[in-house]
C-alpha cells in the first residue's frame, strides 16, 4: 500500500514538474517574442531615420544645385544682354537711318 502511495506521489511530482516546465517554456516564449518585437521596432525606427536623413541630404543637394543653376542662368542672361546690346544699337541706327532717308 505504501508503495502505491509513493508511486502516486512520484507521479504527482512528475506532473507538477512537467506543468512547471511548460509554464517556464511559455514564459520564455513570450519573452523571446517581446524581444523579437523590440528588435523589429528598433530596426524600423533606424530605417525611418536613415530614410529621413537621406531625404534631407537629397533636398539640401537639390537646393544647392538649384542655386548654382540660377546663378549660372543669371550669368548667361547677362552675357547674352551684353552681346546683343551692341547689335540692337546697330539695328536701331540702321532702321532710323532708313526711315530718315
């Protein structure tokens, strides 16, 4: 009789150990899931930061290029005015001479 009681007690202890092991495994699984989620969130934040930095850098470069092109265009316009001014004066003089007679 006592042997049966010891066997039942041992079975109960084994069941308790198994249940505790399952609970521990669930806890570890939840913790691993949280860590995995944290890693994914951190990676997403870093990715967004890198995108924002790349966009800001591209915008700055585009603005610098726009300014350079504007200055170049202004210089080209000024040069064109200088080259055409004497020709315009000559053309006006010829028209006035023709009209006079």
